[in-house]
C-alpha cells in the first residue's frame, strides 16, 4: 500500500563524491517505492552541470524530485571562520549540514540528512514516524573514543554519529540552532577531528534523541560482534547499546554507513559488502564515470586484512584493537 507521506531528504556533496551520493540515493528509492513522495535536496559544492543532469535523470526514473541548493556563501563563510577543513580533499562540504534548515525551501515537520557513504536497504517509514517531542535531532550512538568525547566536555551517552540525522525542523528554528552553531564555531579554537559532528553534539548536547542502531549501522558494527567491538573501541559500553540490542539490530539494518574500516570501502577497492554496494552503483547511470581510484594499502594494512579474512574474529580483534587504539590516540590527542 502506498503511503501519502512526503519525505524530504538532504545530502551534501562535491563533484568528487557525486557518484557515491548517487548510489545512496538510488538505494533509498529502490527500497522505498511505497512512499507517496520523496524529495531530494542536494547542498551542491561545485557539482558540475553534467552531474546534476545525470542525477535529475536518475531520480526521474523513479518519479521522484530533486533540487540543488547553492551553498557558495556558506562555503566562503566556513573558510573565513578558521574552522578546520575535513578529509583527504580538505574541503568544507561536510559542514554544510549545519546550515541546511535555512537553505531548504520547504515547510515540513522533519528532514532527514544522509551522508553520501550510506546505503538505504529498507523502508524509512518507521524512522520518519519516530516521535521527536522536545528533541531537536535524533541519531545513533557512535563509537568515538571516550577520552575524545571527554575532551569536548560533553556527555558520552548522548554523542551521536551524524551521518544519519533526523531533524525536528520547528525545534531547530525555535532554539536558534544555526545562530548557536555560528557562535560556537566563531569562538572555538580547538581542532574538531570529527568536524561538524563534534559541533552538533556540543551545541545540541541536551537536545538529542537516541534511536535504534539499525538506522545507522556503521561498517565496524557489521564487521565485529559485540565482544570483538570491545577489543577495538575505547568507549564506555555501559552507555552504549546492550549486547542483545547490538547483535539484533546490526543484523537487520535499515541504513548501512560505510565509514573507514579494516576492509576498506567498496569505491576504494575494498572487500566490505562490495557486491551489495556495486549493485546499486551499477544502476545509477554513473557506473564507470566517477568511481574513485583504488586505495593504495601499506603491507601492514594488507596483513591485517588477511588476518581478518583467514583467522578467528576474536583473535584478530585483539591484534587489530591494539593497532587501532594506538593510531587513534596518536591522531586524536594531538588536537586535545
């Protein structure tokens, strides 16, 4: 039965990530055919006219709508603000979600923001039905190290991954969230390793609703059972999901989030859920045109991958956990 609801979905991307975003969009459309109307808003950081046309053609095949939002002024403000750029390409695209509410020209109760490196593998109907009450945003608990979150001065139990972010539009506006974000960025002098995610968690610390893990299942969640996750993550598991919740929901994801992981990501030549991701990529119309180059791996990295594929998970998690924790501490504590 077709739903009469309208789902407003927002992505932010530049030209480098456009085919990866397209893969996420098409997975959402394929697995949400019963939804009455789905409208996509793309916060476009220099996405070419050709790519925009390809996205329009792709979405039209599923009788959906897509609009491109000019964000040039926001990018320029971010560059001038002094906040650190993000990722290998050192861009500000990821920060655009902080300013999406006032950019999206639609009156609606909720907006769903999705990172480009996601796959939507089931219906979003239950996600959009979540009662927000006084919460401004809803998201899934992340596995960011405890010591890093303590360095931000916020509560571990409410720190969420912002790759899937359900936003209560009225509450966002009434709280003056964008003004608070601008003020926070302008005054802060620290380096935010998790960029805009840190900003959202700091500004909205007590306005966050925690939702089921299945709505943002990270690569690490799928690769590691609960006891193995304990070996590779330095988090307070008393404030994370229970073992029962974790095991049930990681096996029944609604949204898969392809964060960096031990087997690498599909578009970088990785071996993690590559067949599933490539299925959707191959029906975007972008196949063979924008795919990223295969990631060059060190011999140590290749060895760790070989261990994961050939040895018991418990043993590998102990070995990999030592390496991962050391690398994260060296990386994160530099900026503490």
